C-alpha cells in the first residue's frame, strides 16, 4: 500500500500576524482570554473548549480518531498548542486521510502529543521559557521575535484559553515531531554520549569499553536491522580491535564503526575514515526532518515548499522584497556528535543559478546565531560543494559577527535563499555529508 508522505512539504505563504504588546512583561497575542475573566461556572475541559470552538473542529476530529479524548479530559493540568482548521488545511489531504486511518493512528497520536505539554503554562510563563518538553517526549523551542511568539515555526494566534484541566493556545500550523530514532541509533548515540566525556577526561580505556559493549550488543541479536553478513563483519573487526593495546586507537577504531553504522554506509572493512552521511533522501520521508522558515515571521511575503524528488529533497518557492522581506529557508536538527571528527560538509545539489547559503547552528532555536557560507549554483546542473566548517561565518539575523563553530558543536543544518533578489528559486539536494578532508580526495 502506498503510504502518503507526511508533509513538511506544504506551501508556506504570507501570513498575517497578530500584534504583541509588552506591558507588565506580558504580551497580548491577538486575543488573550484569561481564565479569570471566564464565568464563575464550571469550566469545560480542554476537549470541551475545543468542541465549542468552531476553528478547532479538525483538531477535535483528530483527537477522537487518535483515541486521546480521555487523556485530554483527565485531571491534568496540561497546556495544548492547538492548530486551527486553517493550520490543518496546509497539510496534503492524502496525508490527513492516512493519519485518520487505522494504520496512521499511532503516528497521528504522536503528532498530537507533540502539541501537549504537562503543566498550566500561560502566555506570561511561555515568554520567559526557552524550551518545553511534550507528552510525546519531544521538545519545543519558544521564542519571541519581532513582537511575535513562536513555538518552533508556528505563531501563537490566541493565547490563554482557560479550561478546567489546563490551558489552550491556538497556533497557525501543525508541528511535526522529529523522526523517531531506531533502536540502533538509540544504542549507538547513547554509547557516544557516555563515551566521549571519558575520552576527553583522559580515560580512553573507559571510552573503548563503553563503545565495545554497545557494538557487541548490536551484533549479538538480530533486532537492530543489520543483515547477517554485516553483523559477521563487525564481529570479526571487533575481535581485531580488541588485540590493540593502544587504548586511544582502540576507542577511535570502535568509534569509526559506530559512525559508519549511523551513516548507514557500513562496509565490510570498517577501517575507513569517519566520513558520514547526515542526510540522503532515498527514503522520501527523510524530507520531513526539514522545516521551513520564511520572512513571514518578520512580515515579509516570501514562500517556500519542501517535497520529495527522485531520491532527493526539492526546496522551491519565491522570494519577495515586499515589507523588507526577501528570504526563504529550511533547516533540520542533527544529533549531537554527528559531525565529530569531520572538518567540512559536502553537499551534492542541483541549483537554479542563484547564490545560496548553507548554515550550521549550535542550537535548535530559530532566533539564535548561525554560521554561514555562500555558494554559487548553475541552473539545472548537478554539482558538489565542500564547505570547511572552520571558515563558516558567524551571523545573527544576517549580520556578520566574530566567532566560529566547531564540528562537535553542530546541532543543525540550514539552507537560505537570501540574495536580496525577488523571484522563483529551486534547490534540489541529493546528499549532505560530514567529511574529514584529510581522509578524502575532497579539498576545501
């Protein structure tokens, strides 16, 4: 059965944003409905409030389909970021149909729980908070930018709708949770997180032991998605590494295998360098890792769209210079340690003849600093660019600053169309890799 891809691939056009007023450290977000202003009678639950709100009818249907009515009617308290009907309207109808079907309901439930946070967090509290953890176990970044409150890339439209078991804030788009990590990724990334501090504190033997334990677990059972030949080759290589008395070399040898496993490019000979694939798009759902940020957050009129191509990601749209706008961008988070041991990014792409920007971030927040390098494209031609990480220029809202980012600090990748020109744009990306140029034919 063909399962429709969940869209971050919907058109994000210009939006009208409600004003926010800063008085007594409080923002007024379109209409703030304070709990104290409601009648003295018993308040409805969160579900009850949503049922009464015409603009939340699609959300109510989704909550019912996912079997979450009872959970959202429980004692709480909880905070719900509620996408409006217009927000759901941005999603492809086939994707909505799939999510409402029996096979799609587990994913629908996870998406909805990505919008629910434990505790009663009113607008004033949110403005003093940078990040919250959802009932899906995911995190949402919060930020006030140019008189607007952003939750990830969504904008709060109506805040502080009180309920007996919590509070509701309506938002202008559906937020998709990050792609769930596989059991293999969880084991490997957990080992890296535990091993790196040991190595950095002059305990390579302890680091090597952590790495070896994780790899031995991976090859011992068949529940990690590796075929028998790969497991056999890893096992043989582990026996070889265990004979090395140099603990530093042993730790690095284990780490190279782990990096290769994470990049899904495991070879029979695991002695290769630490080059790894951050993104390829053979699986169409990989494009869902990327989110769009356009100049609409600042009042501009540019658009952007992400979709799956033929084993690629296609990012297209149109930049507009109206209202001092002019940029469209997409970005994705990468796991901690993804670029460790690398000194450059290698991107294979087909462009449109315009100048593009590739950036890295040390955090998930949109308003934080990023590090940029510009690269040229030729319309319709596949090309490769190697971007030295040390040469990426620190910027904040487009303004150059002093400072650099190191590979181990990278937590996000982004692409900008920001050449101060109006018109259509298109960038097709085949792959994004973190490479070590000392072990590669590539040079900066």
